[in-house]
């Protein structure tokens, strides 16, 4: 009769499976590429390149001379001179400015009506038209720029009219709004980097995806899972060894991604936008802590879904559909203006998203929110691992075809 296994022997069995799977998959180029190159390194690089391109382009458009076709420039020479001082370069009028804007031939056009001089002499309000297409993203900056210049010119002329009539310019402004913005330079970075939590979860998912598929559907297709189950080792130990290997690859993938962001994040010109971004070691360690239960949860779900597939390709399809799961909380929080509540931190994925945004904002994650985030995700991870462990006890899992 065999003696019962001691805790040390049980741990040794799990460690043996873990080392076997890690060693074998370190030779797989596809797994290495997805876990350590495609997601972890290319994601920070591409993200920072796009952010840099977008920021520099908008800043250039805000600083460079702005060419604007003007219809009726002869009716308001003083207004045209004020626009020139603000960097606007008037261009000859176009025959059909509305159609030219719709066809994206120009970003905007300015139309000054014929009755402008007469209304101005009478001291009546005058109207100018800005013709643009708000569905074109490129039009926002030039439209705001021209609008600000015209409004500034209007206030100056209005003040001069009051002075000419012996009145104080303050008479036209009985109420003044004093804005007290409580945002810090670091908290404003959330406006630009609120996609970071999703990128981190996506890196985790991709980092362990191919390994999870290979350790279940892949071995099942190669008919190597049945001999493994034939060994005198409990199925749950085999599963824990495989799960540990998937988690190791996912953790390494996230760590590389965090290092990548800490390096390339220094090249984002946040100071030009009045922002600060700190993605150093402290930020990385806190993100790893927040994502610790998510690593187990995602690895368990990937193994569970892949176990239902009879081939590697079929498992890829199933797990790819599962990839939609990490997207949902991030999309909801980025699109809908939801005020964070304490209970939201206990929801897997959503809690991590909110916690990482707190880190980016610089306020840090409170102890209560940290406990809720780790606790809620840990419970979900244990449930998912338990369900997958039960599936490993099924004889159908070892049968290919």
C-alpha cells in the first residue's frame, strides 16, 4: 500500500509539471514572440509613438500660421488685421465654401456679411460665420483658434464702445466666474492615459494565451495529454503545474510591458500639455500587485475555454472570443462618465481599471479599495480555477478527436 503524499511531495509534483511546461514552451518561438515581444514591447512603443504624433501635430497646428479662406474680407479690415496678429493668414475666397468644407478641401472658412460695416457704424451686433465640419477631427483646433481670436476682438471693441460713452467696461460684466481648478499636473494625465489599464490587461491575456491553448488543446491534439494523465499524479496537481506556467508567462509579459512603458514614457511631451506622468518602479510594483489575482483568473479562464476545444485552431477561436471580456469594463469606464463607487473596486477587471487610474492620477489606491480589488478578483480566480480543476478530472479531456 502506497504511503500518503506529504505536502513537500505534493509541491514537488506541481513544481515538476511547472518546470516541464516552462522549459518546453521556452523553445516555442510563437509562444515567446507573443509573451515577450508582440504585446509587452510593441504595445508601449506603438502607444507612445501615436501619442507623440498626436500631441506634436496638434501643437504644430496651434502655433503655425493658419490659412483661412475669407469671404467679404473688405467689409471688416480691422477684424482681419486682428486675425493676422493672431497668426491667421487670410486666403482668397472660395466659390462654394460649404462644399469645399464637406469635401475636406479646407478645414474652415470665414464669411463676413455685406451689412457688417453699416451695423458696426450703428453700434449694433454684427455677425460673422465660421463654416466648418465638426465630424472632421482636424477642424477642431483651427476652429477653436479662430473663435478665440474673434471673441477676444469682440470683447476689446465692446470695452472701447463703453469707454467712448463714458461707461466702465466692467458694466457689461456684472458677474465674473473665477475658476479654481483642483486638478494637478499629474491628475490631468488621466485624460490622456486612461487606456493604460486596458493595455495592461490585454498584455496579460496575450502573454498567457498561446501557452494556455498549447497546454490543453495542443497536447490533446498531439495525444500527449493522455499519457501525462496516466502518471500516478493527481489531476489537480497537473492542472496547478500548468496553471503556474501560464501565470509565469503572463507575469513576465506584464513586467516587460511595465518596463517598456517606464522607458518610453519619458519621451511623451506631457509637459507641453501641463501634465506629469510617473510610470517608474513604484507604479510598476503597484500595478503588479493589483493584477496578481487577475493573472490567475485569466489563466484559469483561458485553460477552461481551451479545454473544450478538440484542436489547437479551434481553441484559438474560442480564446480569441474570450478576449472580448477584458475590453468591456475598460470601454464602459472610458465611454460612460461613471463616478467610481467603493463596490466597483471589488468587480474583477473594473477594480483593476479604477486602481490603475488612481495610480496614474497620483492619488494612490486607498487601503479599502486595495482590499476590495484584490479580494473580489481573488474570489473570482479561485472559482474559475476550481471549475477548471473539475474539468481536468474528466476523462473526456484526455481523449483527442
